[in-house]
C-alpha cells in the first residue's frame, strides 16, 4: 500500500535549511556588510565595490569551470564544508586585521576581503544550493523560501551592527562581527555533523516522501549518481538553449537590483535627511525591510512550489517593476515613496536567490540539475556582482532616482523574457541530446509548469 507523503521537511531537512541559511548569512556578512557600512574605513565605496565585483567575477569563473566536472564530484557536501571552513577563517581575518590603518595592514585586509567574498559565494549560493536540489527536487521552492529568510534578517540587523561597529565613535570591528561568527560556526558544525549528500545515505527520502522502500530509494540514488557522470546537459548545450536565457537573465536582474541596492541603502537613505525620522530613521527603515523581506521570501517560495517557477518569477519581476515606479517618483519631500520602493525590493530580495535553484530543478532532470545549476548560478551572479558598482555609478552620476528608473526598465524586460519561456522547448532539446547520446527518451520533462 502506498504511504502518504510526509508533510514538512523532516528533522535532517530542517538542519539542512539551517545550514544553508547560515551560509547565506556568511555571504552577506563577509561581502556586503563591509561594503555597505564600513567602506570609509578601508578606502571608500569605489575601492571596495571594485574588490567586491572582481571577487564575485572570480567566483563566477570558478563555478563555470567546475560546471563540466560537477557531475563527477564525489561529494558536494565535502566541497561545501571546505568552502564553509575557509569562509569562517576569512571572516576572522576581516574581524582582526586592522585594515583601517593605511599601508600594509589595509592591503592585507583588502586581499582577505576579496578572497572571503569568493569563498562565501562558493559556500552558500553554489555548493549548498546544489544540496537543496539533491534533497528537495520538488519542494525546492518552499525550502529556499525558508532558507532565504536569512537575507532580510541580515539586512534587518545591519542598523544594530553599524551601531556596534562604531560604538562610542571608534571602530569596534571584531566585537560587531562576533555574533555572526558564532552563528556561522554553529551552522557549519551542524552541516558537517548531520547532513550527507543525499538523504538516502542516512535512511531518509527525497522531499521527505517515503513512497518507496529504503532499498528502492537507495537504488534510485545510486542510479542518479551514475547518470550524473554522463549528463547530456554539458555547459555548451545549456548555454545554447534559448529558454535557459529567458529565465536566467531575469533571475540575474532580480539578484542584481535587490543585492546591489541593499548594499547601498546607507547612501540611498542618506539622501532623505530628516525625512526618515517619521519612519524610525535608518534602523527603522531597515527593520521594515526585514519584516517585508521575510514575508516576500516565504510567499514567493510558496508560489514557486504551488504555481511553478515561471509564474512565480513573473510575479517577482512585477514587484520589481512596482519598486522602480515608487523609487523613481520619490524625493526628499516624499520620503515615503522611497521607503515603499525599498519595501517592494525587500519582497523579492530573499526570493531572488530561490529562483536560480528552482528553475534548474523545475525544468531539467534530477540527474542534470547540478550541471545546469552550475551554469545558471554563475551567469545570474555575473549580473548580481555588477549590481553594487552599477548602482553606485548611477547614483553618483544621475542621483538615486535614476537607480529606480533602471530597476523599472529591468522589471519590464524581465517580465517579457519570463513570458517567452516554454518548457516544451527544453524537453525538445533534452530529447535531441539524449537521442544523440544513445539514452532512452521518456516524458519525464513533459508538462513542467
């Protein structure tokens, strides 16, 4: 008799969610916090934006190189664990190296910051995101919706972080970072101790759904591992599929303008002067961003699971369009419009990291997920990595309103691209490549929404 699917994610599934959430915190704390709050200590926004973008591009190149080998990697969990440990060490360096002292200390700090940014990208947004796809191929939207709550939480506590970093008017860098370091270490230890590459390795089931015997589940896992080695979706096949671009570019724009804008909130909100007082000042606005970010991350993740990734992305892109309209119309006399714009950005901020995982898992086979994701993620992150620099350049040249004009047009383009996507074209390419490789054809990709 068939068992009923278990609701929820299971104990180890929740531990995986906790692990990846702390890895997302690592990505924010290592790369974004110094850029947003501490830039003046280490050479200014222009210097740190350049380091951040360069480091992100290096991380992207590494991901693309790994893409053709990821299917043969024996353990993505071990790779992620190594990236996590190195990220923690980089954060310790960022905390303890006195980079605010010009000369050698500042140069060493900048190198550690750049290396740490690369490592944190490889840790949370790459390796552990692949684990989510391996554990939750059909629940990936809701799982990532919960895990990416880390992003609005991280933004929400940036005000208290800034207060702790400059308590008494002098830098207290190590003590400001210390709570985050503890969180990262705890999350890393949880992952190393309790999370295998596949749930079947510990007697569990994909999607926490035990509709088969443990023996059958293990046999399917072993077959999938073998199939990964001969995946037909190599990098060249993925990059020459038009529908890959129709979703990957919007996913990149969602990341670009949420991450990029949030790294510059201190400078953008500073344009409002005393107009922010009725909203609680900088800390009050960041708290609102956190609250609406939590709501948006969860809801868009749920819509992803219930309605399909394409439709959820169209909704997210429409929210981006609305954010652009409000921000473009704002002014120091109308600070409420800017606050509204940032709230709409927050609604898709966490969910923007959902979609790189979801689209690869939704429209490709389980055996092909990791190689397709290894193309989706770096390309989307190329756009994301350019966000802070582009936003800073536009704001300096044209003012903060121009940022939201760009966001508005990006929303329009993204909606059009998402609407053009057709999963049947992905299936047609899959059939073509499988036939050429001598693999059997089936309807595994038919009717994907």
